[in-house]
């Protein structure tokens, strides 16, 4: 079986404590994305969850990053934070036509995140999955959902995601449900437990365990892994340590 590509990164690239620890002190702030993308394989964009971006912004992000770099992008909360998910069609379409495809081949998975209060209802959730197109502007799309209510820990939800070819985000070291079933041609991990007393976020044996897991998942599929939350100050160092271990 052919191994897929493992991409490891962080959430966002603007965080004051990273100045001097990840970013050089003399690096202009406008070059932070250029620097981060030169050391990491991917970045999860969180700002699109809260509001729209201009097409020129997506194009700028495209142009500031290496040719083989990939972003994952959060879909807007207006599409997922609603009682009847199928009613979010306009929000989904508005987001997909907002200029996100200006990222071109650098557009990786689109992450649709649900609040912890959203419970699994098969008909309701399939109504949402039906809204997610396979293509936009002739660009193939990959979708991933992150669910945070225990009612999603069931075979019916996994079967629905697999039917639609949508990945389920696996949230590790967090209070969120950990669903590890592979339901798409890629895997999406959010590693959320870095610690303040560990210079690399995790001890060496734990980092080795994460690296083994990523290599195992990469048998036959691409893998996207993001160091999110936890002790955020060290997340870039954690990501780079994992990149070194899976190289």
C-alpha cells in the first residue's frame, strides 16, 4: 500500500508569545506567515470561522507560502451553529464563493466545527453533509467535520460520514469525543494536550508515539495533523519535533 503525505502544523500564525521563541526577534510581523510556512507543512486558518475574508487576502496567503504548502480552512460558524443544519445552504455557498478557492492547490481540508451542544440527529446531519460539494470553481474539495457531543460516538454517524466521503476530525488529549474511524481518503488530527513544563510540548516517548500513529494512518491516505490549544506557546516547537520524527 502506498504511503500518503503527512502534513503537520499549527492553528494560525499570529500569536505574540511566538515572537522570540519561534519567530526571530528581528522578523517583521508581515513576514510571519512566510516564515511559519517555511518550517511547517500546513496551517489551520481559524479566522474564517468567525467572519469572511476577501479574495485578495486568500490570494496573498497563497503567494506568501511555498509551492507545496497547504492550508486547512474553517468553515463559518453561521453554517454549523443552527438548529436545522440543512438551513445553512446559503452560508455554505457564501463561504465557498467568497474567494477561498484563490488558495488554489494550497486549499486543503475545509473544517466544519460543531458546538458541544449540537447532538447527533441522523436526518439533520445528513442534511448538512448534502450541502457540501465535491468541487468549487473546478477545484476538488475535501471536507472534515469536528463534532463535540458524545451522541456522535455511534456507528450510524460514522457510516454517514463514510457514505459522503467526509473525514471526522480526531481530537486527542481533549474533553471532546475521540472518534478515530477513518471515513475519507485522508485523516485529520487535532492534537490538543501540549504542556507548559515540556519544552517540546510532550516528552520524547509521547512524541515518538504520535509519530508512529501518523505513519500508521498514512498507509494509503494523506494525513493532516495540527497542534492546537494546550500550552499554545510551544505548539510550533511540538509541530517541528513531530515533522523531524516522521521525516
